[in-house]
C-alpha cells in the first residue's frame, strides 16, 4: 500500500476530476467546472463573479471567460448590479437549472462509487480528514 499522502491526494483528485469532467461532458454537454459554477450560483442566486471565483478557486480573469462562455450557451445570465453599476450579478437560466437537475443523479452515483466498500465509520473519518485539510490549507 502506497503511503505517500500528498502524492495519493494529488493523483486521486486528478483522476476523480477527469472522470467527473468526462461524464459531465458526455451526459450534460457542460464541463465539471461549469457545473460547479452553476451549483455555486444556484446556492447564491445573484452572486458576483468574485464569489464564484473564490468558491471554485479560480482567478477572476479565468472566471470572467468561463462566465462569458456559459452566458453564450444560455446557462446563466449576468445582470447589472444595482448597488455598483460596474459589476454584475449572476443568475441561472432555465437551461442552467435543468443541467443541475440532470447532474444530481450523476453526483450521487459518483459519491456512491467513491464510498463503496467503506463503512459509515470509515467514511466519517475520511470526511473529517478532508474537511480538516480544506479548513487548514
């Protein structure tokens, strides 16, 4: 059993991301990053680009391009911010909501596959470990 924790975390992240991205592209015609953005906007309708960028760990310029492509595809729309006319707020379109609804069974299946063969106690330890890493780093 390989015990190189950093290496294993890195490899697992890349492999899970690649599989999730491929499934999203094939089933939903969106990238896993676009799906992530849709989920962030759904949880905080009317949020600003910088909030989505922080949630997805993307820089603002990368998210600006992503949001532009998503807007062109009809997944979300940008509306002028009433408090600050220079910024915009993101809102889901009906198509964006449909993509999220279609993704939910895929997300559940992926989570089920990742936790398969582990007891509830083991999953609790894994979740505690991963949440600690997210909070401390």
